[in-house]
C-alpha cells in the first residue's frame, strides 16, 4: 500500500495551520476571560437552575421572574450586561476554533487518505485524533450550553498535545504493521480516542472546579484571593462544575469500558489471548478502576467536591501515563508509537 | 444520603437506592452487642460497605502498578533474568514478594477476592431489595407538592375524574408505572415512577462482573496454550512433547489433549517496498482435527487465527532456519534446517546445530544468520533488513563433547558455554590452520583440517504457532457485553417520580373546574430531570384541550 505524498504533505501543513488557529483562539478566549465581565453566556448559565423549569411550567399561571441578582459571584452579572469589545474577542475565538476544527478534520482526513487506512495507527496520529474529539466535544457542548468560559482551558491541553504530536511524536505517513491490520483498529482505537477526548473535557472541568471551589471558600470567609484562584471569579458555581464533571465522566466511562473490551477482543485475534497484563492493558485496567472508583464515590458513597474530583484527576493522570509513559518508557505489545 | 437539592424529605429518602447502613455518617444502629457473632456481623457489614469497596478498588489499582513497571515472568522471562543480573541484591527480595508475578501473587488475589466478596455481599442485599422495589406500587403523593424540587400548577375546565383518567393513560403510554389513589377530601392523586432499569442495569453490571471473574478462573483452570516453532515443510501433532512451551491450566494434565495436527507448507513475509517494514505475514498451513479427519488448508495470518471446535491456532512470529549440511570425516552426512532465533528487528538470528553422532568427534556449530548481509560487517553479524535479499551465515565450528548425555538440560539454540570454557568443546581448525570461524553465502562450503565439510545450502522460514483452548473465553465475552449494557442503563437511565393531585376548584365560578398540582423528584442527575418534568407537565396540560 503506497503512501500518497501529496495528501501526506497537505496533512502536515494543515496540522501547523490548526495549531496556529487554536493557539490564537486560546489567546482570545483568555483575553475575554481575563478582561470581560461574565458576559451573556455566563449570565445565561446562571439561569439554568431548577428555577428555569419553574418559569417554563408556570407559563399557564403567573410567571415568576427569572432571578438575575443572585449569581454566586456577587451579582455583577445581569442580562445583557456585556462589554461589547471583550465579547467580540470571545466570538472571534469561537470563529477561530471552528476554522481550526475544520482544518484539524482536514489534517486527519488527508492523513487517512495518504496512508489508505484509519488515521490512528501511531501515537502522533492518535494525538491528532484525540484532540479532534476533545474540540468536537467542546463545540457540541457550546452549541447546547453556555460554556465559552471553558474555551481557554480546553484549548490549552489541545494545543500542547498537538504541539507535542507535531514535534516529539511525529512520524511520517506509512502503512501499518501486520498486527494492526484489522478492522478492530477502527473500533478499538476510535473508541479509545473518543473516551480520551471526553475524559479530557472532564479533566478541564475538574480543574476549573478546584479553582472555583477555592475561590468560593476564600471569599466566603473574606480572605483575599491570589492568582490563579482569581480565575475563579468568572466561572460558574462550583456545584455546577462538579455536576458537569460527573456528567461528562459518566458519559465517557461506558465508552472507555467498551474500548477496553474491544481491545481484548482484538488482542485475542492478534496475540492469542484476550488479556495478558501487557503494560498498556495494565494501565488501561488501572485507569478503568480509578474512574470506576470515582463513579462509586460520587454516586453511591455520596462524596461530593474535592474528594471525588481528586479521584477524577487521578483517573486522567493514569490515562495520560498510559498514553505517554507506557508508549515511551515501557516496552510491550503496544509499542506502536513508531518512535525508537 | 444528601442528594436532593431541597425539600426532598421522606420521599427523597425512600427513593434512595443506597442500603441503609451505607449512608455517610450513619453508625451501626443501637448498642453494639459483644461476642464473636456480633464481631462477625460487624466485620461483614464493614466489608460490604461502599467505603471498603472504594478502598479495595484503590488498592487494586495501586497493586497493578508494579506489574507494569517491573518485568513479569508471564510476559518475558528473559527480562526478569536481566533484572536479576542487574540487581542481584534487590531482585530476590522483590521475588519473595511475588513482584515478578504480580498478577498471580497471593496478595493481588487477596485484594480482588476481598473486593468480590464485598461485591457479592452488597449484591445479596441489593438484588432482593430491588426485587421488592419492582413489586412495590409508587408511593403516596406528598401533601405539599410545591415543596418538591420540581413543581407546577394549572387549572382546567374538565371534571376531576376526566382529567385524572386522561393523564393516567398518558403516563401509561409514556411507560410510567402509575398508581391512582383517592384522598379523603375528594381529591384524586396519581403517583408515577420510572427508571427502574437504572438499578436493574447497575445490578446486571455487577453480576456480569462476577460471572467474568468465574469465566477467567475457568480459563485458568481448564484452558491451556502451547507454542511451537515450525519450519516450512514440517508439522506437529497435538501432544505435549511436540511443543516448545506448554502452559497448562491448573486442572489440565496434558495427557488428554484433543487430537490435532498442523503442517506448515509455506510462510511469506511481505514488506513495504523499499523499506524493511513488514506489511504482511502469511502462513499456509494444513490441519487435521482428529486422526481420521482429512487435511484441510488454511491461510493463517496475524489477526486471522484458525478457530476449530474448541482449539485455536495463532500465528505469533516468524524467523529463518538456515539449511546446513555437514559431512564428517567418516563420510556420514547430516543435513537439515535448524531454526535460529531473531535477535533484533532486522532478523539477524542466532542458533546452533548439534551433531552428537558425528565421528570421530562430536561436532557443534553456532552462529548468526543474516537475511540481508551487511557488506561492511566483516564478521557477518549484522543484517541490513529482515528481507532475505542476500543471506549470509557466520558460523563457528566446534569439536569435542557436546555434553548432551550429561543429563543437564541445554538450549537447542546455543552450545554449552561452560564446556567451551572448559575446553571440552574446542573451536576446530580450517584446512589452512586458521580457526574455524567463517562467513559463507548460500551454496558455499568450508573444509576443516580433519576433512569435515560444512555447507550452507540456503534457508527456509519458520513460523511460531500458538495452539490453545480457553473454555472461559466465550463466557467472558458474553459477560463483558452484559457489563457494557448494564453500565449504559445504570448511567443513562434516571430513577424519577412525578405526582399529580386533582382537586375540585371551589373558588370563583367560571369554567376552570379542576386544579391540577404536579411535583417531580429525580434521585439522580436532578439537573437533567428539569426539562423532562416540564415536558411531562406540558403534555399533561396539552392533553386537556382548553387548558392553559
């Protein structure tokens, strides 16, 4: 299976353009975040409380006016109180994110066309695919919920991962090793990529929760806040971030489970056993167990707040170690990074 | 259980699916009686509590870490040996802690067995509890619906009975479980509940996890696998003696393996043009499942194992067997392929040939086969690529006593280094007096001082084939599928309740005769329940024409 050099070249150029667009978007998100008021989006976020339901249901009877003054930040936000200039930065950031996303998709697609297979056969390709899932997830979330405040925090790891991918992890377009020539590559790796991208969003919301919770704790007792806790000013209530984290992880966990099972099915066909405690398998197991512990802690044992979020962060750390540590430090069956 | 945002009260407590003793901060009720039985009961309660389960989950995750950091016997014995050589003091200590067999270690088994006991204990109370919940009718309507997290009110023109009947059937159609009750003051109430599948899925997931453990255990007890290295033209039959490595399950004796024979006709490795990257491995085999069975052909590839009734055959690796012909001074001819083991990705392979029947002295050869000889390497040890473009054989010829009769086991891939060091096996001399260490190509031969000739005829390829059975594999797959299903149900479905109270509106004339009050409560993910409650109330309202 020969490599199509034109597509491979196009893919490499699109990667650079994507990184530039995302980096610019990240800066603009940060500008809006740092200098803007909470903005329309965040003010709208304050409305998505159980009160909103009451308003809608009450349509037949007397409508209860939406409560706008009780935002947790101390009531600076009101409907439509947006400084137009900073909001323009935010809109520009979204525009650049969408442009970057299109080029990102093009980068992955042309890589796939160049090599005539699923474009996630080595670590570089995996990084490109997983970040595409993360950005897609963010954009989908953005179309349904006012989560523009997440922008800078999602873009930062995305730009870092893509940058690492384009430099340290980069390998030229090439066909696959025989062990990877299976339709399970499509299923297993795309599911892992999906799970990884979703958990990245869960990681971002976990970090934001910690910032916001610290901010709320300190302001509640009137203590001064310093950077980076000051970032918490413009975030939604900690409680809301905590629930968002749970929903994201609860959404990603079955996908992660299925991805691991698909991997076991593939391992049976390729290596003659469905589970053999290869380092990659071991860390997938560790990651899975930690996220399972998070779900138990959160939904059954009734832990809220920092304890559960700490477990979620640990899960993400294990996932990242599985991606980078195991591929680069430990040799095993999954030595497909293409790096030597 | 502090789950609900506000005002959940009694109804909220009853909606909780957590076993009573498990709520945070709840102590075992009543005075604790003394005695062994009480202690036992208390330890059991402790073990099956969620906090213990969490702790065990964490322990399990931490316990798995050394298995990925330290070399493991099950994965690579050579690396374990290397580790022993590099850390002569540390390694035996780690070994005593079973850290080179982490996943078979007693402490690892201890953790997961405790976890499963805890799980089974938890299930044993929750399965009947859920069974009872399935049979129970939705609970009474709370007096103050407006104190629930979700609530709404509207009036409608129809009679109480008509409205109630219409909303009742509407809820039924939407697959709510509905209970109609009449209250003392003439009001009618509907209690509806939905989302039992959440707990069903939850229990299903955990039960499947237990089944999975049993399936894995079944594979460990009754399964077996064996690997064998087969050169083109050769074959093997299913008996322990024909295997290079045999890993039986704990209850497999190896004497009664099913009759099964495999022959390797041809092995081909394809490469990406212009590179040494492999693109395909392809073994053409013939197999017979049973003595009376005819041979059947099969194309064995990576990712495409042969699956016959119960037995599975996999292609795991490949390499080269140089064909070497040795003629000893008495005229005896020894000829055949010998499998050499690849040492690196270029398939430069090492191996040995042992001829205990050669006369006057036993002859041993060891050396390196290079599929693509590096012309710059005069020792002939390096290969440029794994493709057999320019094969070469770099060999040393030894004479003396191979020591095969001594009873000590030897590797077939190397000569006994101890005997070479002890000069019981000496490097032979060439006809011109130089030591017998040569690099030869296909068809070339070398003549020793004593008249022995060694000829490198060419090569054949070999394939490493794994044969095995795992009776737990299909049950494991089935339980894994049930696990995913259960997980999806338990994380996506919400358990929720809605109540309606229909009371005749006494007040102020006009057509609005019935007052409808509604309340809603979700045990999980209360935030997402809001919009659904709105829809339920809207459809209830919409179903009554003229309302609104």
